[in-house]
């Protein structure tokens, strides 16, 4: 047995000169250590077995829950999710007992990855269980169970069933759902955090089997995250705009083919009346119903660019959305709405004392999404589809109404006809179709084609928290960029003009200097709805930025300014930002680039010296998804960037990225 401890016959580990007593003590110590290690190994295997058993049981229960959800067996799915959560929590407890094995080379990284996987599964089971409980509770309060969704003859009765409930029951359900909303928001945040933790735990390479499991789980959770977001926003929408007390919503129909800072030209609007969650009336109006009676008497001071480039004498409702902050534009719209109605006196088309509880702005893209689910609509002798709604509606109210024997002041009645048909079809939607509607709504909320505002401070905070408010981020301390266009007497030309925004930051001496190049590409010739593009462009930059130069601006278009004299830029302070403004015009089938160059505030340079640079690029409400290029140069190598550059760009002092500005975008660079 002694030879076991020798490296060779001539090189003993324990010298022969050692005393017999000492060798015996060492041998007994080694035997004890081996026994302890064996006990630990056996215990580890037992603990690992319990962890594996819990994980497998949790996985199987989660799979059963998914199957029961697909067949709309909600109660069984709830039971499965509860079992999955308990099993994953058991696995988590067992894995924590394996922490002492972290001293083994490579074990710590894989143990942390495994624990993160099980923790993510546990949290997601709890999140989905809570969410499902909310849905089951709502069904119970309605007086139904999951059989309601599985019954073939009731698939299109969801909205009908809701509106047929007595008012007190609808009010009770809305009140109960409102109490559930904070928990849903917490669940949504928990799922977001657990996904971040999962990615962080696998930042260093783990075992391939664990990597594959992580990729599969993360993919599933991201899909579920979208569904949870849609459900949470649906509950928030139902319980805010349509609470137990009812309310009236001012709908602003924003024509994004004639882009304005707050989403699009306001040519029409509607008033939606709700009673405990049920629509009782929807009436649409031409904006001239409000502006028309006071055209000669209204004297509200108008923003200077509207006066200069549109020659309007006063600020009317149709031009209310001059601010890219939808809350600011909505407040202005409400003030002009009520003020003009009061000024109209007995000639007012609407009661001046009408109380508005919320304002909703929606573009033609939102209506197109709805028609994609609801189907084509025929009204006023025209056929409106998801593909042609914008052009067909423009034709109906601007060009063909006289051919149908419609007078100019009644030409927009077709909007009411379309709204009535759509309302009827909403009442017949199936559950799967409602899912499509809410999914499209979530996308339009994100890309700022659907926006909400409430005069009530609590309700407005909810809209801001949900990301629906279209607010300019006033308290952001990092670098900031927002490019805002205002179509001023350029017809419906916006779809013909593509834009590319290029943002560069570089060091000049000890200053960070930024340049923004907005490239306009006019792709169509003159036509009934297309002309030269005329826009007053504003660039929102961090407060304290100093304008250095502007290139490409024009004092007016080529007809009124044949010498192409440049515009004198306007510098102002608004919404906690420094704002640079200039006019530009682009002839059909030509290109023009407007460039602003400015010095960024000193605190951004100091933050970069401390190793941190953050940038927020906000999207203009109603704008199409423009290409965005970033080229940011610093004086030290980048350590980390989110989102990451292409791999070939790593390892230098510049951050380069090409992306699409389809929503507000955050960028973080560690130096």
C-alpha cells in the first residue's frame, strides 16, 4: 500500500526516515480526508439528483401548462404552473447547496449558469400563473369559464357578451382589474429582469448543453414577454380610458402623410363616449366644425414658423400638434378645442362644456392595421382596404366627393360611415382576432403611431409608465437627439420622401462636437397629392448645446427663393432641451441634406472621461421608420457597448452602428 504514495522507488513522498508514529498519523489523516470527500461527493450526487428531479418535474409541468393553454383549459394550466413553480423552487434550493463545489475548476461558472436557468424557469412560472389568475378572475366575474372560449358558437361574442352585462357588473370588473394592474406591471418587470440576469449569467461561455438550454428558454421567454406586455397593456387600456365611471375620449385623427411634430395634420377628430367600459357613441367631425365658425375672430398667437410658412393668422385646432411631446400637443388641442367652441357661441357644433377625460392620437397606419383584421370596408361608393386606406380616404374627401353628389361641408361624412362599420365588426371578433388587434396596438404604441394623454395626473402617469404618452424625455442626463419635421404646405408628400439620419460625435480639442445630417430623398414627381417637400426641421439636443453651423437650409422653397438663400437658424429652449430649427425644401426627384453642427455640454465630456457615454435617440410621433447611422469617436478604446457593433468594428475608439429608428432607442458605451 505504501507504494501508492511514491512517485518512484527512489523518490519517496514520505521519507523512510519518518517515524512509524508520524506515518501512521498522516495515513489516518488522509483516510479521514478521503472518507469526508466521499461523503461530500455522495451528498453532492444526492443533492444534484434532487435538483435534477425538480428541474425535470418543473419542465414537464410547464409543458403540460402550455398544452392546456393551447386548448384553453385555463384551470388545469393554473394547476400545472403552480406545480412547475414548486418544482423549480425545489431545484433552486438544491442547487444552492452545491455552492461549495465552486472551487472545482470550471464548476463555478456552470453552477451559476445552471442556477440562473432554474431561477428563470421558476420566476416565469410564477409570472405566468399570476397573469393567468387575472384572466380567470375576469371570466368568473363575467359569469363564464374557459368553455366560453372553446364553444364554437360563442367565438365571436366576446365584446357582445361584455356589453350585454349590466353596468354595475362591468364597473365591478373594471375596478377589480385596476387593482390587478400593479401586480401585472411587477410581473412584466420581473420577466424583463430575469432575462437580463440570464444573459449576464451566460456572458462567459458555459457547457454546450447549458448553452442550448439557455437559448431555448430565452427564446420562449421573449415570446412570452411580448404576450405579457400585450395583456398588461390591454388591462391598462381597458381600465384607464374606460374606467368604471365611463368618460369621453377625444380622438385626434393624425394624417401622417402630412407629417406634423405631434404625429400628423389634424384634419378630423372624433368623440368616443364610454360607459363602464362599453362604447355608447362614436361621432366623427371635420376639424372645420370647430375652426370654421371662428376663422375671422380667433386671435390666438401662432408659432412663428406656422405664420411665416403657412401665412395663418392665428393658432387653430388643426395646427395644435406643433410640439413633438404628445402631452404638450394634446393639452394645446384641448385648450383650442374648448376655447374656439366658447368663442363660437351659439354657432358651436359641440357643447363647449363637454368634459374630455382622455386624448388619443392615431395615424392612418393604426386604421390600416385594424382593417387587416376586420376586412375591407365599403362606404360612400369607395372600397377601403388595409393597403389603400390612406390614399382612398384622401381621394374620397378631396377629389371624388363632388362626383358622388356630396357637398364640400359633408365630404368627411365618409369617415363616420367607416367608423360605424368598423365598430360593428369589432363586436364580432373572435378571441384570436382580438389577439391580433392587441398585438398590432402594442406595435403602434411602441412606434408612436398611437398615443395617449389624460388631463388627470394619475391617469397620465399610467400612460407614461406604460410608454404610451409620447413624451420627450426631459430628465435624461446623457446625450440626446430628436429630429422633428413639420410639413408646411407640402400636400401629402411625406410618403414620397425618405430620410436618413446620421449622427456623429468627435473630439475637437477638449470638447465633444456633434453633427447631425438629415438626408431627404424625394422619390416621386409632381402629382395631385405630391409637391416639393417643405419642412421646418427642429433638432432637439441636450440643454446647453451651442450651435456652431447649419448647412443646407433655405429661407424658402425654390419658387419663393430662387437664389436659394439659406435660412437663418432659430435657437430656443424647450422641454429641457436646446432646440435648433431651420427651413428646408426638396424638389421632386432630388436630394438635399440639412446638417447641424454643435458643441455638446461640458458635463457629457466629463462623463466620457469617467468612462461612460449614454445616448437617447427619440422618434418623432407619426414618423416613418428612418435609417439611423451612429459614428461616435472617443479618445480611449471601447470596453463595452449596448447594442453591440458588428464584430469587425470592435477593438478601437469608435462606436459605429447602422440601425432603424422604429422606436425610441438607448445606446450605452463604456470607455
